[in-house]
C-alpha cells in the first residue's frame, strides 16, 4: 500500500511533464457532502478489462458498480441497480467530483472527494471512552420507529457496528471515539448517514442522526431502569385485516404480462410475497435470502413474488430498475411492478393490509394463500447475530408452511 501511494503521488507530481498519468486504481478514503455534513466511506477502484469497476465497502459487503470508464483524468462509474453514477476528476493526488442518484424527488447530486487510503496508526491514542456493547436508542423522530437498538464494537479509538430499526439495520457504521465524542458514518450507494454523539457523566449517550434527529441512548442493561421502552416487534408491526382470507394481488411482470395470486402456477403453493423497491438497501439484503429460499424450496412447492414500488411512475424506467435489481441478486422468482413510493400507494395496491410502515414488509402464505406471518424490515449482515437468527426463524417458518398441506 505504501508503494502504491508513493507511485501515485509521484505520478501526480510529474503529470504536468507527461512522465506518467494518474491512476484511480486502489483503495480510497472518500466523503460525500450532504448539506453541511461530510459522510465518510471507503471506495475500492480497479481496472476491469477495457473498463473500470469500483466497490463501495459496507463492512464485509462490496457494493459493486456495474460499469465504468476512464478518459484522461475523468473517471465515470455507474451502479445501474441504484440508478446512480459517480463522476470524478483525478487531480493533485486525489479525486473530486459528484455522486448522483435518481430519487423520489428527482436527481440528487452530492459533492464527492477522495484521497488514497491511509490505515489508522498502529498505536492508538489513549483516553478514549468505550461505547462497545448493546444500546437502547430513543429518538425524537416525528415519523416512523422511535426506539431501536445499537450494536457497537471498539478497538482503541476505532468503532464499528450498526443500529437495528424495525424496518431494518443502518448498514455498517464506522468511525471513531475521540475522548467522549463519537462519530459514525455509513454510505451504501443509497443512504448517507452521519451519527454524532457524546457520552454523558451518567453513562448515557446523546447526539444527533444526520444533523437533525436527536437521540438519547443507554446501555441495554440500564435501559429499563431509565424508562426507555422496548423497540417494536418486526413480527407484529404490519398486519392484515382478515388472516382467514386468502391474499389477492394482480400486477404486471417486467414484460408487461399480468400475474395474479389466483394463477394456476401458484395454486396449492406456499408463498412469500415481499413488498420492496430497488432503491431500498434492506430489500437488497433480503433479496439474497429470498434467492436462497427459492433455490432451496421451489421444488417442494414454494413460490416467491416481489412486489416492487418504484420512484418515478414511468413504467419503462421503473421496470428497468427492477430488472437491474433482479440481475444483481440473480433472482429466479417473479418480480412485479406494483406501484410507486407515493404516500398510500402500498395500501391502495394491497387493501387487505391493515397497516404498512416501511420497506421491505414480507408476507408468508400457506398453501391456501392465507397470511400466516408478516415480517417488517430485514436484519442484514451488518448485524450478524440478528441476521443469522432471523434467517433461521424464517427458514423454519417456510418449512412449516410447506409441511402443512
């Protein structure tokens, strides 16, 4: 790594004389400018045949770009399943440009900068307080879940972990503890999160999420004493009005063909129906699990259907995004375009739901298509313990549905 950095900066120095050209290959410490906040993340760039690829590093996950080019000192990378692109100029030993992504509000562009990766010093400064362990977090959010759990690991001043909310985890948060000040950030191509907090004399943690939402937190073994409530149960957060009634749906697939729950292909089959979107990070985590379930149990009578709710309402564009999602996860199950992310769209499309609170929400149906369970959100790999526990529970549930004929 030291050799790479030396060569890189030498090239940057002599570039004006034409001695060598800068290369984007390597590991980068990058930041996105989100309003008045800088969100740090790591980017791994490499040549790939005639083109270029990059991966946003999210803990142990690599969020790979789908295409890229280098023209002179101009790097362009695209993540088609996020409808996003990064353009940057190599200059002065670093990179500078913008990351743009199509959202519900239109195209949002964030300033991007990067410098070659530098590992933390082998000797960590002394005096950092510890936040390692489990925390109960309560926010002042006006909407959505207000209580969640934090899981943090710490080595010296380096901190990593995640926050588990009812609709899924935050991805892998990384950062530092400087004295009693905690800074954690995360970027996965969709979410750009910054958490800033401070340990108080009474052992609680207080701060803000994304510069706006205030939170207080206590270690899990102290939370009940301080009156912090339990977080919502994902297995009880979303419900159907009448569990004795078979679930009904009818939407077009990505080729424009109508697909109904009453089609012969589904008759007598247990089903998983997930309410998702290609723009939803936790839906991407869940898709890996669902693809595994499809491979394992399809021959035993399981059918999986993803109901996609996309940003634009432009059928061609929204179908293209769902196709890119399906390619990324090699889904063998059906993906249908069910609607948009407009407020109330899910309940209008699926009026049998009693409530809906966020993506993904996944319904588990018996062979008569009655809803036997609904799970809100999905605990991804950033929360390894809960991720493995949830997969085991849902695998057991699927086997029970398949056994009951």
